[in-house]
């Protein structure tokens, strides 16, 4: 990418997954729902899909190899399949299965390294406290009181949409379920606890408590956190998780079908795995683009920016490349033709500070490469992105040169079933731009068709074409990293 390098930071995670000392490397579902091996190469990983696509089955399988408590739904989903996984704890690799004696918690004692959270756990705590009529009276004598500090109160108020003046909690251990918090909050003149909280409010406080007690390099499996919480809370939860992951190197796997979680700006396409289900078989694969998982969930696809090209020929040629190799970029970017390369430069300089969420990228013809790369007005700006179309001369000139080769002309005539020798002789000697326009006119073959043929014959399989696509993709990632840096650092 033609640009100066600037220091940025990804809000969610440390890019190298090996920096996570504890992580789930892969899992094999033994053909369950038609799924064999799933590798987790990113943290966080979002398993996204509509209802009934197998997301919960994947989570149940993870619980079974870890040794977490399985409910009846988990057992029904697994159906006796032999699940296996590779799990790394503090840099040591463990080969686990869901057979008794070989689950992770059978061979590794620290059960606090992996935490599983779903809304059902939260509601069970509320039900338990409601059933135990003597519980609250025993709290002061048996357990130590803890309070959130001012910063934590601000975070939780943002998450819940409340204005707590105090939040106290007690860690309760003497029950048949894992340690859980008894929580008491004060808002205005009202003080209340777990028992009278709304289901969504309680789930957020429970999840916050879990995050607060996680040690560094822990793993977190979250199942559909959107179940009981509002849209705003879902988005604020993602922001909180982003900060926590960055601080604690937490490895996170989350299943979700919430469009409001998946369209959060701290999520990149490489973090999303799409689950689809057809003919009694689940297919799960990494999402090649943000547009793909947005389309799956019915999300509107908002343009990420504009690709500026010099003229109509450049626009058609770039469309040919992107239709062939990067349909997601074509869906995410608008292509706009301007009046020559100087207008591309002027537009980039004028629009560089409009919004970090919307990017203008200059796509110059190859014949101005040297001039643009040495233009001080551009080189001194760190946030201007530009690329070059393949070739070292203008596109019309390249096309014109191709028609000087008899083999190319023969293939062209055969493809379009048309003799073009008279047309070529009539336009001989014309300047490149005029020559191309006259070629389309004299042969009655549209400009789009001529350019498409030129692309197919000369550049379709050329490495420089893929390099152009990769550079545009990198620019989009740069936007995301910059946004993350602003919002979460």
C-alpha cells in the first residue's frame, strides 16, 4: 500500500495467537452434524449463525472435552460421539477427549483457567436465592463484603444503563453450584439484590463479576450473551470485553446470532466463523469478509469507503478485477471516476480527515507511479492510502499495445466472431485515449467487453492483480485497527 506507516493497535487482541499462553487450539466433533475438525486461530472467535445451525452443539462439545457440567440438552446434542480437542494451558499442550479420565479437568486441576458463561447460569442463581428464605440473613456473618471502586461502578453503569451509587458483592461458596456472587446495589434511595433484579440486569452483573475474577491467560466460553440483554448493553459489553482481553490475554470463544454484537466496530471478519445448516449437515468455516456474515444475518451492508479512479476505463478495469477476485471489496466500496490523476490527489488531500470510519483510496494508473510516490504533498501525510493499477503505462496504451500482437488479435476475433482488421487500420495513429474510444465505435463492441477480454488475457492470472487486491484489503484492516486504537486503547 502506498502510504506512510503509523503505529496502531487492535482493540480486541494481540494479533499473534501464540501470545495466548492458554487457548483452545482445535476440536474434533467426530462427524457430529457432519463436522469434523475446527481450528481456533483467532481470539476472540465468534461462532455466528442463525438459530438451528449447530452453534450450541459446538459449545456443548467444548464443554464435554473440558469437563464442564453438562445439562440434558448438552447430552442430547452430543449423542454419544467421541469428541476430542487440543487445549493449551500455560504453554503446555493437552490432548483431551470427552471420555471419563481424559477430560481436561481430569488431568489438569486448576478449574478456574476456563470459564463458561450463559444466561441460564445467571437465572439459576436468582432461583436459588429466591428459594432459600434464610440466605440473606446469614450473609454478614459468613462471607466477606466487597465493593466496586469508582471506575468499576462507571463501567457497570454504562453496561446496565443504571446509575448505581454503590455495588457490593459477597462470594458464595457453600452450595452445590460453583462459587457465585450475592450482589446488592443502591440506586438513588432504593437498595435491592439479586432476587429482585431484572433477568438481563442480573446477567450483566454476573458476567462482570466473572470477568473481574479471571486470572491472566484464562479462557472464556460465552454462549449467546444477547439472550436477555438490550441492544445497547450488547454493544457496551463488546467494548468492555475488548478492554479486558487486551489487559488479560483472555482467549474467548463466543456463540451468537446477534447482529448488534457482530456489527460492533471492534470485530473483524477473521474473528468470525459462519455456521450454516443444510441437508442435516452443519458447515462451519471462517468468514472471508464482513459482508458475508452480515449478509447471513440480514444486516445492511454499509459502504466502507470510495475507490477513486482516473477515468471510465480505470473504473471498468478495476470492476473486472474485483468481480473476479474480491466481490466483498466491490460490495463494501463505491468506485468513483474523477478527472485524471491530479483530481485523485486533490480529493485524497481534502477528504483525509472526514471520518476514520470511511476511507478514500486513490487507484492510480501505472504510468504515474513514479510521480505519485515522490509527491511531497502525499508522502508527508501518514493517513493517505493509494494503490496502482497493473502495468507501467496508461490502460488505453496497454490495450493498444496488445492489439499490435497478431496472436491477441486472432483470439479477439475468434472470441467475438468478428473481423476487426479494417477497424484497426482506420484508427491507426490515433492517440491512446482516442484510439480506444474509436476501437469500441468501429467494432461495435462495448468498452466493457473489450476491457474484460483484455483483463482475462493479460492480467487475470498475473500476481500483480492479486497484490492490488491484497493492498486494498490491508487498507480496510488499517481502518479497523485505527478505530480500535481510538476507542479502546
